[in-house]
C-alpha cells in the first residue's frame, strides 16, 4: 500500500487514527455520512487552486481550509465520494501535496455505507495546521516543483489528471 492511494474498507483498521473526509455534495452529506466525517468543499477548493491570485501557494487559505477539517499529520485522512473516486482523488492529491497522510476509499460511499464495524473517526485536531506547499510527494526543492505560482498550481491539478488518479481503482 505505500505507493497505492486506494484502500478497501477492510484495510481501514490497520491505518491507525482516521479522519473521514466526505467529498460528496451537501445534500448527500446531510442525508448520511461516515461517523465523524467532515465534508470537503471541493468546488471552493477547485476555485482557489485555479485562481490566478491564489493557487496552491496561497498558504494562509490552505492553513484554514485544511485546519477546518480537523486533520493533522498524525492522522490518516480517508477521502470518499459517491463511488467514482474522481473527487476523492482530487482531495487526496491536495492533502498529499501539503504533506498530509491520505488514502482514497475504493468504492466510495456505497461501500462505506454498507460496511459494519468501521473504526471511529479520530477527534478533530485543534492545534492548527500549517500548509507548506510542496511538502508532500518529495516535491519541495525539486526541479519542476509545483509550488510558487498560479500556473504551477494549475499544473498540479493537470498532473493528477494525467496520472489518472481519478480513473484508477482496483476491480
């Protein structure tokens, strides 16, 4: 699993403290979600990531956005969506970019909804998160580092798309 961002629901107990991140729309989240889950405002995140004056280098925004989810470097974030894994993969990519541990739940909410004996969500971190662009994936200081400009921020999203993280999953 070290290089595979996808996990099955049966793998969750082995991941240590977890924070469930629901990447579905507000209506779906309100109808039902994993115990202790936080909803990720992906449309807002996309807009900031693609903005000329923002992007992934806008650390203050990402400090607040990621801190509001109550995640910390000591907890594994489990991103899930409606099952297509496209949106969960985008969240996984952003979390990884800022050095946070994250996985994508294979099958998303449909699998999670039918699961029993789920590990409880870790308590929300209140220590405040400090976003360091490029601190994940070993990118910091590398040629082609994506931190630093809106153009590079948009390239970060295209990188995820090119790698097919939104289309890949285990059968």
